C-alpha cells in the first residue's frame, strides 16, 4: 500500500546537504518521481545540462545552489587552501512545480514534494529541499526549466549519499501542541 510505505519513510527522511556520490539514478526511479508528483497535482522536472546552459545565457551565470553545509551544485570542483581535497557534488536537481500559482497549487506542490522525498527515501536516495534559489531566479526557472507551463515552488537535490561518514542526525520537531491552537486539537 503506497500510503503506508510513504508513512514509514517519514521517520527515516532527513535533509542531507552533503555532496552526493557519482552514481546515476536509474531512469525508472525518475519516472516514479514524476508519476507520484502528477498523482497529487504537481510535477517534478529534472534540470538538464541544456537547461543549465540556457539559464546561464539568460541569467548571466549558471544556476548554482549552495546548501547550508557549503555543498554546491552543479558538480564543480571546489578547492580552497583549507580543504585537502576538492568537494564535488553529483546530485541531480529537480524543480517541483504546479500548473497554477494559488493557495491550492501550493498545497499540491507540498504534497507532491513530500511524496517524492519519501519515495526517494524508500529507494535509499538522499535528498535536500532548497527554496533559496527561487527567491531571485523564480521567473527564469519558470521560463527556462519549466517552459513557462508551470510555476516552480522548490528545488530538490536527489542522489546517493557518501558511503563514508555518519548520516545527518534526524532534525528535532516542535511538539504538535506548540503549533496547533487548542480549539483545533
Ligand atoms: C521549504 C523548505 C525550504 C528549504 N530550503 C533550503 C535552502 O534553500 N537551502 C538549504 O540549505 N536548506 C534548505 N532547507 C533545508 C532546511 O534548512 C533544514 O536543513 C531541513 O529542513 C531540516 O529538516 P529535515 O531534515 O526534516 O528536512 C529547506 C527546507 C524546507 C522545508
């Protein structure tokens, strides 16, 4: 049962903003992400190398995302005097979008993103959600990556976690009582 398998992944999923390994994601998994997002009224579009080049042409510089850890995408060698080896990130990047841009669309985007992240977790893939690039690049990402047919809501880094080092700790959560007013409980 789909809902149960996704529910079971909730306690396993966590943002992993480390650089990911160079290992492709099988095409069948990419299709599965698209199907699950579509079922919930959203879409996920893989950002291709061509998309990146077009973004570079239109936006003046390539679409580059930087996680809190300093991990950068697309895969570039980052060297510095302090680092012994360059950090190379091989994450795939997806744009999550919806055909509309109203409140219901945002709800559908959230549900679609959740389903994709949990599906990836069940497969054993690492994920990291990013919205910071949309603050300055939303319009160009809509045009160049989504062909103007959908509105972007978030970027998803997806890939294979490093096989060394401890995985990131599960992020602690506020108690539900701190978030929901008593009359709604
Ligand atoms: C809506 C949303 C947007 C986020 N955008 C970014 C981002 O732009 N850059 C980043 O490094 N992390 C981003 N994060 C990840 C958070 O900083 C944080 O690491 C994460 O949500 C921790 O909880 P988790 O492990 O349950 O995902 C985002 C998370 C959410 C939910």
